[in-house]
């Protein structure tokens, strides 16, 4: 029996305050146990061909985004503006501002993350080119039109995917680019995968876990043309099967700790990835 993708996507839902609490409570643990070191990454490491160490694996998505933005640069890079939707502690913002010499505005729903992000650029020459704003990108604050938007593992939190693309298109200048790197639902999910997908969504406070086809259709409806697509699922590394089973079994105990819930969702995700019930992609759209 196959389960309708829209039913799977709507199986659970997270409210704004739940998502904010999730990141306020977990961010320091993400940085402590995630292995990202000085990169400030709170996203997956991508072990693509040519990646030889953990730091480069965490920087892979940053470089992919920088490469997507590079064609937009004019004679004065400092006039190019990127808005990072779900900026975490500013790792990507800091990397791209330094790499391309552009202005970056990072938005996070977590006050804790914004506080850490601001601390990370104190006493640096990037302070004049990076700004961090605590806000909900489901209700994007007025920041004027921008050249590029990026969302690394934050699109799945948005409550209305159509509104996400509508706001993105409105915020972008003509020929501006939107880059999204995230998890997406497989084209069909067998009944046995339904509980696993729902456990992943609940543990990580997700809303919009859609198929690749659904996302491409929504973007095009709002005037965004797909110009690049990168399938990165095969470059993710999870726990060995025995460790994943052990952690999943332990986390089945219903404890109220936020990081405990994150571990439960993360081990469920690893099984989803292994069975291809979910996939990991990076997309680059251009405003028509």
C-alpha cells in the first residue's frame, strides 16, 4: 500500500513557538556535539567527491551557495545582498560575506542563535557587511528587494510552502536567485515508512516535507525557474546500523528533553534516507 505524499506531509505540524524553543534549547548542543567545529554549521555534512575531511564536508553547502551567487556579482560586490533564511549561528553568512565580499542579512526565529551569531562576528571586519535579525521568515520582515536568498535545512519548517515561494519571489530582484538545500519526501512512501517519516517530522519540528515535484511546481507558479538541481542523498553519512538501532531504541523512551527529541527525529531520518523515503537536494531557482 502506498501513502499519499500530501497525507504524509500533513501528518504532523509545528507551531512558531515550538520551532523557536527547539532551536533555543538545542543550538548549544548542536555546536557542542555536531562536529562542525569553527565552521558554525548547524546543517548536514556533505561527503561529495573531492571532500576529504569533516570541515570541508560542513563547508560544502556554503560553497555551493557561493557558486550560485557568484554570477550575480557586479563590479562592486559589496552592493550585492544575500538574505539567509534560517541563518543559524551565522556560519554560512560569515563564510559567504568573507568569500564573495557581499552584504548578508541572516534571519533566525531563535533569539539564542541570533545572540551567538552576533558574538561570532564581534571585533571582525565583517560587522559592516553582516546583520542578523530575530524574525519568523514565514512572515518575512521588510528588508527591501535583494539579489539572492538561501535556506539551508530551514524550508521544511515553513508552515505554508506556497507562501514561502511567493515571499521569495517578491523579495528578489529580476534574475535574482533562491537556493534551497533540504530534505524532501520520496515520490512514494510505503505504509511501513509512514511512522518513521512522522517521527522525523515530530522530532525536528517540521511542517513542509514535500516531494521534489511538488516543490518545483510551487516555485514555478510563483515565477521562479529552476536552473540547477543537485541530488546529495548519496553523500550523507549516518550512524552504522547497529548504533542507529541502539539510539533509536533508547530514544523511544518518551523523555521531555529537547535534545532527546532531536536524537529521536535524527535516527528516524537516517532510516528514511537509507530507504529513500526522504531525499536530500539542493536547488537553485532564478526569478523570471
